[in-house]
């Protein structure tokens, strides 16, 4: 393990030039031994295989590209474990949402920053090296904009800077409380902007993210419940370049309400009324017909699956087989952050398909193919596309965002590397993570974020004040 890079001179470090050497690394064309990376300004400038360590920082272990977390509402980490008691009637996504609204009603900008820093540090410890923040908590508790319209966005940026996670910030457009332009409820007042003010918020978000290396900005029309066709088209047309994320077809009731409004299912409405292409990421898309799954695959859009949250909220099971056969692209996200675990998201994605299909190795198509490797490489590519970030591979031109597994862990006892991704995803998951690098800099050492003590202490005091009242 290396915190200092022995071979790099001070001058080189100042220029952001360094090199790392790994015993084993997962490269785009498969496993390789004795891999040396030259890194300039956080980006991989050269990959050499089968070489000696030389003066490079020697990192013992198994190097993987860090997984992008393509969907996150970071403040919800603070209510993890607080919505697991049965209510008076049937509990559902909608009763969970009421708990979530009550929780967020109390959050100050300082609270949001503290919770976000902790959640992002945990993401890094657990295998995610960049995050797509689907950000809808914009205003104060009364629904009034802060003096700086981008106050909350700046707090997300500050948390990303402190944790050093890569950030794609997606300000959410939230105008309505239901399909067909229904009026929003009082509990939604902190989210609301008309399209004009939203476009100013996007502009302000671009300004506050400028200080963060490699940050990207996109937009997130919250859902078809929260926008009208007119406001949706306006912001897509005027918000500039960058990814477009939207929650869609997460819940059966949402599908029924959309049909009642438009005579179309949500994914069907979107495909029929907007140009959905590679810029788009459809979050959840849980309830799709075979035809919708095929059409989304053809569009080139990424589907953002959040299996742990979808299980937690009782959303349902994604139409995996139809989407896979059509060549659909997907990535994974931690969404509500009730549990943060990159390998765990991939594991539950496959296990939920097995439960639904009563079959094994569902998210693969080729005989003999490793299910873990297929899940991992798909989520790397889909996540990088959805976040518009040069990540997702240990390759020239990509950011040096690397997760290192402990080669001495018993799960990797076999020396046959073809089993290692399956062994990581289906057996230990995050406890096997030893160190993590972002842009070539070590941010997790021996499984702990380098600023964990400070970040966790602040998080604890915020949670005690918010919950122990
Ligand atoms: Zn979400």
C-alpha cells in the first residue's frame, strides 16, 4: 500500500504527474499482471503491462476501475434505518415518501453538506468513485430560494470536494405535484422552480461546480409527475449540453396514473414525445413492456437501476431478459442510500432477476460467460455514459479512478483470475476493498476514507440533532 509515491519528484507531483504499479489489474481486454500506470492531471497517460515496478508506487492487490454511481439523493443517507416501522395502513413507496418529506423539511445547508460528505466518503469506501447527484432540495424550509439560488448545489460541491468523489451534478426540475400539471403539495415546496428560474439554477450550478476538477453538470426533470410536456421540452431545449436524467415507471401506481392522464405508459409517453438518445438516463424503468424495453435499448439511453433501493421501496423487478436481449445499456445507483455497496447493487440486480425468473445467471447471454464480469463491465460503461465522465476503465484517457481489492482475502484464494469478479460481487463485496484512488490520489486506505474520522463526527452530531428530538 502506498500513500506516498516514491519515484515522483516534488516538481512532478506539483504538476500532477505520478505513476502507480499494480500486481493485477482488470483492463478493457481482460486481466493483466504487473501493470504500471502513468498519470497526468488525474488522467491515465500510459498503461504498461508485464513490466517491473521501477520507481512507481507499488500497490499490492487487485485493481479494478471504480464503479460510477449514476443515481443518488445524498441527503436520504441521513434517514437510512428510520423508515422501517410499520404504519397504520399498508406501507408503500408513497408512505415512505411521506417520511422522507418530513425528514428533509428540517435540513439546513450545513446539514446537507455534512450528510453528503459522509455518504460520499462511504461510497468511496464501498467501491463507487463517482456519483450522479440527482439534486432536488433547492430552497429553504419555507420554499423560498436562498440568497444564492445555488446554495444547496454549492454544498453538494463542497461535500464532493472534501470526499474527493467525482461529481456529475444534476439539478432537478420540479414544477408539479402529479400528472397533467397538478398543483404541488406543501411538502414539495423546497423543490419547486418554474422553468425560467430552473434555467438560472442550472447556470448557477455550472458556476459553483467550476472549482471541482472534472465535474459535469446535466439536468434532471424529476419525473413525468413533476413536469408538464411544455416545461420538459423547454428545459431540454435550453439547458445546454450534458446528461438528462429522469425517474420513470418506478411504481405501478405511477404507470396507472400516466395511462389515466395520457393513455400511454410513462416510458411509452417519453419515447413517443421526446427525442430520447444517448444523453438520457431513465432511472428505474422498473415497469416496462417488452416493446418499451426494446425501444429504450434502440434509443441508446442508459437505464439507471438501483436494486437495493427498489427492493427497499417495494418497486418491483426490472424487465432484465428483454432489455438484455435487445442490447440495452444500464448502470447502477445507490439512490436512497439505505445501504451503500457497489458490489451489492450488482449482486441484488442479478438475484432479483433470479427470484423473478426462477432461474440462475440471468443477466448474461453467452454460455460460459462470467455473470459478475458481465454485470460489472455493463455498469462501468453505462455509468460512464450516464454521468458523461471519462471513467469506467483502466485505459489511456480515462481518469485514474481505481478500486483495489485485497488479494490475500480468502475469496480470491484461487489464482484463476477469471473467477475474481464473481468472487467479489457474489461473496464478500465491500469488505474486500483495501484502497481506492481517485484521479490517481489515494482516498481510501486499509478500507477507511482518509478523512473518515472528521466527516463521521460531523455526521453523527447532525443526525443526533435531527433525529433525537
Ligand atoms: Zn431517485
